[in-house]
C-alpha cells in the first residue's frame, strides 16, 4: 500500500490556526454557494448537485464515544456547504446490532441511539435545508437484521403470519442445505434454525436474512418505510444491494465455474439468486413511491457491462441514478480506459453517474496513486469526475486525499469480512477510518478513542491544514465544485471527446450554444505538445482563459492551438464562443 506520510512539522503551527471551518484562502464566492444548481425542472436537482457519501460512524463524533453521530454531521454542515456539495447520502443510521455496521437494520423507522434520536435527525434535515443541502438515506431492503421483529416473528413458528416474509426451506436429506448457493460474505447462503428445523436464506451474513420480495406484504412494508422518510423531508434513497432482491423459488443449484473466491471457495455463476428480472418490477414500485415526493433513487448497481447498467434506468421509470462502478474501478490512471468508459455511457444515451470511491472499496488514493505523485493524481481524478456530464457521487475524505488505513493484525479487524478472510481479505476497515479534521490526536474526529484508527498521514491531510493551503487537494475540490455550479457549460453542456485515441491525455469539451469549457487531463508523466486541440469542433478561438488548473494561475491566458502540458497536469480552460 502507498504510504505518503508527510512531515509533521506544520502540525504545531496549525493547531494555533484554530477552526477547520474557518474560511479558506480559495473559498467559493458567497453568491455561488447560495445559488442552488437550478435546472428547468426543480425535481432534477440531482443532475447537477454533487452527492457526498457520509459513513456516519466515521464523520464527526459529538459526544466523544469514539463513534460518529448525527449531531456530529450537523456540526459540519457549514464545512459541507463551503465545500459545495448539494446532498449528503448517509449510510444506514437506523437501529442495528451493527454486525455489518448498520447494513443489518433492526428497525427501519428509528435512529440508532449511538447515532442520536429522531429529533436529532429532524434537526439535521432542517439545518441541511437551510444550507441548500439535501439528505439521502440508505434503504437496505434485500435483508433485515436477524434481530428485526419481523424476523423474530417469522422464525418463531412455521405458522407465524410473518413466516413467508423471509425465505424458509427444508434441508436436503442427510442434513444438507436446500441448495449450493453461497453467501457473499464467506459461508453457505443457508442457515439452519433449530426452532423449526428449517433453513433460512441470507445472501450476506447469517445475521442478515433475506426478505421474501415475492410476498406482497413485504413489498408494501418497504414502500411504507420509504414514504415514512419522504414525509420527514428525505430527498431520496441510495438502494442497497438491489441485484439480490429475488431468487428463483425452485432453488436450482448454481453452476460451479472456474476459480476460487477470496474465501477460497469454488466460484459460482449466480444466475439463480442474482440479477433476476423481477428486480426491475420492484424498482418500478420504489420509483413510483419516490415520484409521489419528487425524490431520487441512487442505485448500488454493480454491473458487468453497459447493457446491464442501462436496464436499471428502465424507461425512465426505475432508478434515476444507478451508480457506474465500471468507471470507478478502472483502477489505473489511463486516458484510453477512462475515455472508453465515458463513451460507453454517453453512447447509451443515459444520464451518467460517476463514482470513484465508497465504503466498500479501497480509497482512490491507494488504487490510483503511484506513491510519488499521489496529490497530482488525486486532483486529476477530481477534475475528471467533477467536470464530466453527469452526476458525481463523492466519498467523504476524498477531498483531502485520505488514504486507506488497513489493519495489520487480525485482532484489530472490525469488519467481519476481514475477520473471515484474513490475511488475503483484510476487510473494509481501511476505507472507513475517521474523517480527518485537524492536526491533532485522532485527527480531531473524537475526544475519545475512535472506533478505527486514523493513519499517521492525518497530521498533514486534514481539513484545517488543507483549508489554508491554496494548492491543497481540498481547495482544488472546492474550486471544481464551485465551477460545476456556476459555469453554464459545466452545468448544462454536452460532452465532446477530443484528441481521438491519445494514449496520455484525456481531453474533452463541455459545450452549450453560448459557452464552452475545455478539459485537459494529462494522465501520464510525459510532456505532450498538443496542437489544434479544438480541431473539428467548429470553435475558432486561439486563446482560452484558465478556470482551474494544477500548474497554472487562474485567469491566465492559454494558446489553445499549441499547448504543452506538464506531467500529470490538469488544465480547465474557458473557450470564448
Ligand atoms: C452493500 C453495502 O454497501 C455494504 O457495505 C454491505 O455490506 C452490503 N451491501 C450488505 O448490505
Ligand atoms: Ca458519538
């Protein structure tokens, strides 16, 4: 793993500088922050606002118990507003035994006491609204916790009215489970329950029994949950694990295919318990409920190809924002690879949703960084997903250049995946560490002991320090986010690829009838000379004005017919029309 720990020398000085929320050198102008990113249709705010993912355990701890909470998030709303995001997606904050850190929900209509109360939640929504920030929650509807009262009732007897809310089956003779399906998290997908002698199905941990979506009562209960939160002012949901909602009720074995998974088990072709067509019926119903409230659905849509991704949009009647992980998982800073992924989405004629990182994947710092130029690479990625046509979903801490902080000893691992799969699979703790606010103990996240440790690099990579450094990743994000809101070409413009199949430079134009922005990302350490980059676009300009750049001053003039880029340079230029 790349460790790019810088000197600690600045830390002492920084502590004197005080609040991380103080106005930085390059803050966006007030009028940009106050201006909602308007489009013709106000329900389509999600096309232009950046959605910021918050892992609530790790964002800000208001009561020093080492675990982040809703009041902690509320205390950072001014930071988020200044950063320039338009919505926060909070991963599950409902009551939960926390086996999968909230993705095992035991009550869908309450807040887990460790995160606060419903009143805290209402206050958070109201305070966020004052700052033009919407709140998106996480709807975990493939499964509940085994401690949810629905499951407790369901397992109590075969004749329970809730029995059919989950998937119960007899085992095969000889004490074998009903079929060969495997859980994603390292065990068979069936668990024998001694109360009734039947097995229940779980795609994830045994503590996460799958709901039976073929039961209309289940469907209704989930739609009611969604409406309950819409009525509280929630602007939408991120839909967890949608591709696993349905299983073939005849339970045929999955074919075993070549290779082993990270737990050493022979792989299976999961055709009978994943990506069933019925998923789209459920999504249409969730969308209908969302439409009653003008809400947005963001999909956790891991897909193998663009056709599969496209299906999640339905005919405009399913998920508005299915996240494109094929883009985020390119996993090398490669102009041709990113160009290809962008083209696939653009050609598909859908509204793109770009994601670089989240709480289930190693931070982009480690996946894309080369160990020498990580800052420049982080800025290049930021410029990429924040200037493309489409919605951007960003993960907390990406704006600082936060790195993964993986456990080094099995006994420190908190994520059960890491405990099960150690040492090959270290789990997801590394990408879920506390947000880095100050150059202080535990990065100022908590006055107690944080549930996960911060890396040593937090002493230099934190909001306080980066706010005062005009060249920081944080200030580059702020600049990009402000531009995205204020520049018509970045807000409304189409995407015009440039420079054909250049191996090093990803170049494109964002263009409306009246405005144009040229984006040049040198994704290599070479020094390319670009001639006539606008050839074929009909634009005649010879000179452009720098809007944002990593190696030139803002407002500098650039000769667009002959530009030499520095290694890994990012250059965003306004072209007169
Ligand atoms: C996807 C979530 O992002 C992940 O964190 C979780 O473990 C699984 N779904 C199960 O809910
Ligand atoms: Ca707390």
